[in-house]
C-alpha cells in the first residue's frame, strides 16, 4: 500500500510542473469594447468600421473604395 | 505508530528501486520531449520582392469557376465576410446582418442562422464562427456566450464565453482565440481548455485595443493543424492538432519591411499611406491560405504592386510572381484571395464590379476560355444586374499538388 502511495506521490510531483506553468484568466470585467474595427475589403484594402452596428449605431465610418 | 516511520530503502529491494528510478526517468524524459514538441519554434523566411517578375494567373491556376450566390425573396447578402466550405455547403458570415447564410455548391440559398435578440438560445452579434464536428459555433462578444447550431441551422446549445470580441477556432476539446489586443491580456493569442490556459505572442504596447477582423481567421488542414495569419505583423502561426503553438513563421521582406514602431508613430492618416507608397513597403500579409498541399500568400502594397507566393508543405517557395494578368478568361480578377477549398483559391466580388468590366462583351466570345464565364453569364443574366455576390474558384495547377 505504501509502495503505491509513494509511486502516486512521485508521479504527482513530476506532473505538477505543468500545473504551475499555467496562466490564469483576468476577471470578467467591462462590457463590449467600443473601438473601431479594421476589416479587409475584397480588393485587400482595409476599411475601418464601428462594430457592432446595432450596438453602437454608428455604421461604417470609412467604407471600401 | 511504528508504521509511520516510512523508509523507502527498507520498503523496496535494490532491483525494485532501480525499476522505480528508471520509470521516473522515463516519465520525466517523456515530458521533456513533449515540451520540446511544443517549443514555439520561430522560423525566419526571407522574401526579396524586388526579384519578383510580372506573371500570369495561368502560372498558378488551371481554370476558374464562377458561382453566383443567389438571393431568395427575403434573404440577400449585404456584407459577406468569412467564407467557409464544409460538407458540400458554403457558409458565409454576413457582417451587416450578423447572420450565417448557407448555400449549396451551385450558389442556391439553403438557410440562414439569424441574430434574433439577447435572450436565451439567441445571439445578438457575431465576432466569428467556427465549424467543428458537424456543429456551427457562433461567438457573441457582446452577450459573452457561444451558441451552437446543427448543420441544418437548428439551435443545439449555448455556453458562457468570457471573451470580448475575438476571432476564434473551435477544436476538439480546446478553443483558440485572437484577443484583438485586449488590454486585459498581455498576450495576443490564447489556447483554452476546460482545465488550462496557454497564452501565446506577447502583445506590444502600441497595439493595445487594435481590433482587426480577418475574413480568413483560423484555418485547419486535413491533419487538424491550425494556422493563423497574425494581424499587423509578418507572422503566420502554426498550432498542432491539440492547439499548442508549434511554429511561428516570420516573413522578412528586408528593406520593404515597414517597421512596426514607425507605422504606429505615423498613425493611420495620409502620412502613413504616403510613406508606405513611396517606399513600396509591406504593411502585412494581406492573405494567407492553407491549401491541401501548398500555402499561398498574397501581398497588396500601397504602391499598387500585388505579389503572390506559393509555398510547398516545407515552406519552400515553389512560385513567386507579381501583378498576375488573367490569361485564363481575361476578366480583371484582381481581388484578394478570400478563402480556400483546399484545391481552389476562392475570390469574392460583387456583381456590379463584375458587370462593369468594360471588355466583358468582347471577352465572353473569345475561344478557349479556361472558365465557365459564358455559361455563367447566360445562366444568371437577371441576377447579375442586381447587387449580388460572386465567388470565383481558381483551381491550383496540378503540378503544384504532386
């Protein structure tokens, strides 16, 4: 029994390094970001839009050429 | 109480100890090997744009096939963005409607997954969508949730999702996120499972709050490895099938690099554009697509040069050319490569631009066109005069698939 306990302990020590290396997530704070969003146009140029349209109600501020 | 005096040397004989130590050594070495495999290797690839010669579409493609995305009476695309192909259907995220439109391979409308509201089993906005194991996942950064639908558009389930607007990829038991340089995070990419979080690519200060929505986003190949063209950068990231960062391919354009610090100092105004145009600088990799046996990169520079580079699976350049002339059917197919089916590079264009081609009547009667242009024009004459959208499928030359 003690042999098994020792092996389990050794295994836990070896694998614990992965756990210590993990990052944690910041808290769930704040609402949706209200920054303009850059998008590609079909020709590859970039347009800047305010998104989501319905949320901010500002629509395109610089459209595709 | 005596039993608590645990001495391993008394409990195990010498051969057992040797066996135990050997097992531990094996376990440690396996883990080291595993970590090595996830070593975040950086590979630099030098590209000399000055050595590129003018080329033709036939250098890359065998033929072109046009498909009109046909509207029905109430379902019409307004701002088609991400285009994905899955099990014989075409899925398109419409950024204006916050909806997914599904079409068959001939462009016939099948169904639509709509943004209906902020209540249970609904989504309000769509940052991105991902299809995994016959399930369509929609991420809503406003309502902080992800909503799942079947391939026939039926609601399946919803889950909380803490992330704000992000591009995302739904893998088997993991998610990948591009976090849009959210200041709450020090990193640009996250891999997340139910039990762990792995951050990748440190976010530079000058990118804070820079939000970029790429029409391609995360892509996977047949081996379920995942690729991502990092916005505002010259890097393509490769993740293994478990979602761990495997390789960062960094493209170096030499004197055509636009130093990141410089571009953000110049802002987004005319100074930025002029500086970039005058010096023929590369802003970023405009499009990176994963094909079955190749990768394709398209670069659109502000000085109007447009370069194509085809890489084989070892990331060696198998073709490079600039300003490709369409010698397959002579339409001005000069849009950016928008999506991929694996065998074809897919372009998106609207009908008004397509029909405004001055030479359309002249070229449609030319013999030997390597496309379905004539049939396409005859079959869709009524819909082509209205504001609709076309997908052009350019088939990659078979010599590149060997």
